[in-house]
């Protein structure tokens, strides 16, 4: 009886041992598969990291623009640490120029060997890829004089463009695209090392739609947009002028026209356009117009004008979302009283 029990127990132990060994084999197989997948993933990460480890010189920026500008941009995760455009501290593989909404993004083929990073730029300096130039006898003095015939109209060179800037630190590509997707129009954008963004649109209507629908905010920081000025100096331009919607209540109906409104609004800035209800007179309570104002100047909250009858009016001006401006940083996005740079200097003086 005891032997029978012992024999049955031995068989059970043998069966359990075999089952355990089978489980261990499955676990080992799964672990091997996981290790292989991890090795594959690490390989991909190393390839991507290798692609991002390049020096962002001006030449490389032009090379990236030449070779990659035809690719559309998919929304990617923003970097964990937001990086300021223009500093060589970007943690993304951000290119100097991107298009969005016009073409599908290229698909990654896992079975295809990755293209070496240097091969993306191998034809950039090929003479046949650029445009030719002619020698011009240098002037007798040190100054080169350019004629009107030497200039290319901005719209002809860049199409319908807006210049943009994100106040503060750059929020990352994903956050930027999440905001821009709401525009509902096709666009491309290029980044300048100083931090400026250039957005290009397919038509003037698309440009006006985007400009008129503002202001836009990314993580409570304004995305500043305005029509690109002529001869815009990316390196030395102070960020103080921005389009702002204003309201003029109880304005006489005789003045609801481009000529009169243009003169009145020129006292506070550069008039851009009215909204649709003002143009169609769909609402007569107030005029609403987009005006580029200089945030560094004192706010003008009323304009005095005189009619041909010599009657004088004092028109109140209401601003929508007028941005704050720091006189120390010469930058829109915060006030002098909240400037971290000024606070840091005061702290150093106190503790010195």
C-alpha cells in the first residue's frame, strides 16, 4: 500500500517536473524573443540617434532644406526638455524646413538598411543642383550698391508667408503641429536659427484665414504671427509688433469703410483688415479690425478725430488679448515686473 502510494507520488512528481521544465522552456523562449526585440529596438534607436548627432551649422541647415523639405511632418512627441530655437541644444531631429498636409509621410521599411546620414547631403554641393551667378565688377568704394532690378519680390520668392515666434522657450514640434493643425489649411514651415518661424501658405485666402483666427496659444504661451515685412532682419529684429484685434463701439455708420477706418486705426498701429461682420455690416454694435500694434509703446485707448462738419469725436479703443511686453528682454510674453532675468540680477546684488 505504501509502495503504491510512493509509486503514484513519484509519477506525479515526474509529471510535475516535466510540466515545470516545459514552462521554463516557454519562459526562456519568450525571454529570448523579448531580448531579440529589444536588440532590434536599440538598433533603431541608435540609428535615429546617430542621425540626430550632427552639428547644426548654416551649411547643414541648407543641406537639410534642400534634401528633406519635400517630406511632410507627422506629429511627434515633444522633447522632454523644451529647447529654444536657435540654440544648438535641440533634442529632436528637427529639420530646417517642413511641409504639412500636402503629401503623405514616408513609411519606414524595417527590412531596408537605413540610408547613411552623409548620403542625404552628397548632392547638395553639386553645381547642377544650384543656380548660377555672374561676376559683377566690384565698386571703387567698400559699399555694394543694389538696384531695384537686383531684388526679387518677397511674394514671388516665398509665396504667401507669415512670420512667427513662440514667446519663451520652444514647446516642441508636436505641440506646434497640434496648434497648426487646427488651421485647417495646407502649409509648410521653416525654422531660423534665431528662433523665428516662416509659415508658407498656398493662397492669400489661407494666409488671411490663419491670421484672422488668432491669437493662438501653446501651453499658455502665445504663438505670434504677422505678415512678413520687407527686408526682415532675422538676427536683429525686436519682437514687439504683433497683430491684435480691436473694437470700436458706437462708431458712426458713415465711417464704416476702408478709407475712414484706415485713418482712424493708423493712430494705434498698422491696420490690416476688418472681420467679416464689419465688412458685411452684419453687426452694427461695433467695428472689429485687426491692427499690428507695437507692444513696447504706451497703449492708446482712444483716438480723437474731426468730421468735415468740424464736429469732434473721441473714439474708445478696446483691445482683445493685447500681449504683455518686457522692456528689459525686448520680448513679448511677460512684463518687466515678472522678468526672471531682472529678478536674477536683483538676487545676485542682494547676496553679493
